């Protein structure tokens, strides 16, 4: 994970038994995922190897399309005029905007 991620997140993953490697955030998130694949593949002792790919996983914006967008629409009684979102993976803004 990048050095921009919270300390709590890495501590939580370590507590669950994950092998957490912190990398300086100099490159795109996609590049970090590519760099992590050989390391995951070399960990043959592990029964489960998982690389989270939230930047390209279709379930990321889909979750906001199915849940966040309709929730905001309902709470504003269809009168929402502006939506401000942080940009991380882009899932919130792209998924909610489809609603």
C-alpha cells in the first residue's frame, strides 16, 4: 500500500495476518498494483493471495450507482442540485453521477 494510506489501515491489515508493504506514492495506483503482483505470486506458502484492485474493479462505481446515488436522491426528495465528492479511486463520483 502507499505511504498515503492511513496507519490504522495498515495496522488493521497486519492484525488480520496480511503481509503489508509500504511504498512511496510516486507512481500511479495502477503502477503500484502491477509492482505488487510478482510479490504476491512469490508468496507460495500462503493459501490466499489477494490484490485489491479497487481502481479498476467494476463493483466500485456500481456500488455507488446502486446505493449512494439513490440514497442521496431519496434524502433530497429529488431536489439535489450539487454533489461534491473527493476523488480517490473515482468510484463515488462516477457511480453516483450515473444515478
